[in-house]
């Protein structure tokens, strides 16, 4: 049994303005992810540098304002105040329209509905027309595409299918090379048509663009998906917030560097997830100082992001799990005032934390608390600090490497509830739609398409109770979209004069030429002898024929040649 250590257990600590910890940690509190991130961002634009300076100023203000609040930390027993949560309404929202529950496409169309598709089609056609009007007479003329909703659904289905048969170049999907051919793409849409739709794919009117919105190009998609994500589920008690990264290494003012992520460079999104189902409830695209959040100077950027995402779910008794970039004393106290519990790892030099510098042995913990907050340090392979408003400082046995060890309950709960978004990124990475493109907003759009498919997949699992892999669900979704919306590809060229595909592929049997009223043993001209190109032509009458092909044939050799050789 690990011992609970703490020096001067009857003493208390009071932190007010001017505390030595305030000055020593305010600079660290302003970092957006790590010192390495700051070093790798030095080559970015001046605008991004200004955003970082503004973020630092806000974090410093947060530290100063938090330090003005007197908090009393003490040792001894701690009993958290837990808020009542009503789970009776949790689950798929009742406001969603009734659908065929066994059809994956219906779940997808709850998110990518006709309203969104009409907007995409409208702006894609508008962008095509505007480019045609602006092109110079010296350039090769552009062709109008005049697409529609059915074709756009088909286009998205083919783009999704590419993630299941990955190739190095888009044109390889239409290749006739036997080693890499995938005939399904050419049978549904021509390569040039697909590339035209991809080139003109657009989401907002360029003529109305404003300079104060960095995400204007994709703003309608973001607004629509945020609204829909918030309506599809009434969340369960535990929620999680973390960041996700969309790979992007091109020039972009709000490009981020996160060394802990697989992509490292890219567009950062903050996701709010329901822990029980894994469904994404909301997201925010980070654009620096212009990020679409309700800023609270006392909480800084990280706290403002949390409060913005949680706004619809406050005062309901939810529990939030976050990592040390978000965790702060001020944020957790604010959430507590709004009847929301919180738990997360915390940096040891965050302002207003008590002094827990005592050395402790492996497997031991020390803690201190206020009326509502518990800060705990536990030593395993290294020291871990936790801040919580929902846990007692208790230890619990758990299995690790075929042995039983004790861990604080807060750490066990955190490990169980905080990695939902990492699992989302992992599952999407296996079948994502992302391909190289020179337009950042198109790449972000296709990532949002992946998020929408993932949400529809989880809705399908929750509503039907079926156990199905994401890749199998996507294939079924693609199949249903193509069956519903794809039109047969028009054939190009003159029709064939002979029924060659049938005579070479189907099963054929010789039969006697049927009797007529005039002849008891009628005959027909052998088509091979009369039309051969490999020997002198001659007229040969035969009593045998192929009933399926409706031609006369010599039964000995010509019947076989006609059905096995292309040029007889």
C-alpha cells in the first residue's frame, strides 16, 4: 500500500498577488504547445508572430488576474462536490428525422444533407463560370461543368473509394495497365470529368470575400458541420477536448507545428468528443488571433477555447477531461461555478498551485486541496501532477505487465477518458481521403468529410448495435451512394458491328438448324468460312448453328474458332 506523504499536514498555504511562483511560470504558461514548436515557427510570417505575441500577452494577463484571487491549500481529507447529471436523455437526438436504420447512406445524409450539397454545387458552378469569364483569349478555353447534386455525391464516393485502393497518382485510377487497373472508376466517371470537378470544387463566393476571416473559403462548410454535429447526439456525462492536426506543409499564416502529432505540421483543430460514444460534438479551427472563440482574458486562449466548446453543455453536470495545455486553476474553478467537473494533467509550474516539491518514492503520492480543487503528485517512472474537482485522493489496484500496482483513481479515470480524440485520428488515418493539393481549404474540406463519415459510422453503431469496422462501413456507404446517384457512363464511338463480347465470353453449344415448312434438313452458311481473314474464303453450308449468336457454323472446327478467337 503506497503511503500518503505530506510535510506539515496541519499547515496551510495562501497564495496572493506577488507570489514567487507567479513570475516564474507565466512565460511557460503562454506556450501553445512546447518550446520546440516556438523554435520551428520562427520562419513563419510576421502575422503569425504577432498572433503568438498576443497569445503571450493574454496568458500573462490570465496569470496576473488568477494570482489576485486568494486560495487556501491544505492537507488532510478531501471530499469533492459532485454535480448531479441526468443521463435519461443521453443518446441519439430525438430531433433527427426518421430514417431507414439499416442504410449507412441515410446516416451520412443526416450530416452531408441536401442543403450542404446544394451550396457546394452552387459555388462550384459559380467558380467555374467566373474562371471562364476571366480567362484571356490567348489561353485554351475552359469548359463549363454545370454539375448537380447527384454527380457531386458520385464524385465524393469515388474520392472516398480512392482511400481503399491507394495509388501514387490520381490518373492511375483510370489506367488500363493490367497490373494496376481499377475498372470501376472508368465505368462510373471519365478521368477528365473527375479532374474538372476536383479543379473547380469550391465552397464560397470569392466576390464577397472579406479580409478579416481567414477561413472564408470554407466557412459555410464549417458552420454547417458544427451545427449538425451539435444536434446529432445528446452527450453522456464525460466529455473530452484535445487538438487534432491536418497535414499541411505549404505556406499558410496559421499553420502549426506540434511535434507530438504524426503529421507535425498542419492546420490545428480543437475537438470536443463524447467519451461514451466517441462522437465529435463540436470543433474549432485554430487561426491564431482571429480564431472564432469567445475570448475571456482571465482564462487565456486555452481556457477560452474550452469555454467556447462547452458553452451548450455547461450547468448540466458534465465532467471534462483535458491535458496540461488546457488545465489551469482558474479554468477549473470557472467550470466548477458552472456545475461542470474537470480532471486533467497539469504543469507543475502553473500559477497558484501549491508547493509539492517533496521527494516521494515510486508508487507514492502527495496532495493538497482547497474547498473544491485537488492537486496531486504521483511518482511512477516519472512524476505526474493532476488537477481535479471530481476525485478523491485515493489509490486503486490495476494490472500492468502481469503484475498488480496502485495508481491514483484520478489518473486511472484520466487514462480511460482522455484519449478518445487520439483514437479518432488513428481510425481515420487508415482510410482518410487526403491527397496532395495546392489548395489548403480543399484539404481541410476532405478532412471534414472524413470526420462526417466517422460521425455517421458511430451513429450507425449506436443506433443499430451492430459491430462493424470503419473500412467495411465506408465501402457499404460508397456502394449505396453509387447505386443511388451514379448514372451509366455514356459510350463513346460507333457501336460494334458484331456481338463479339458475347461470342467470346458466354457459354455456347452447337444445335441443328431448325426445320422449316419448305425443308426438312435446312442448312445455313458458315460465318467463319465466309468471313475468315486467315485462309481463302469459301461458301460452306452447315446443318449446325449457334442458337445464342444466331449464326451458322461448321461443327468440327469453325464453331470453336468463332467462340475463342477474336480475328478468325
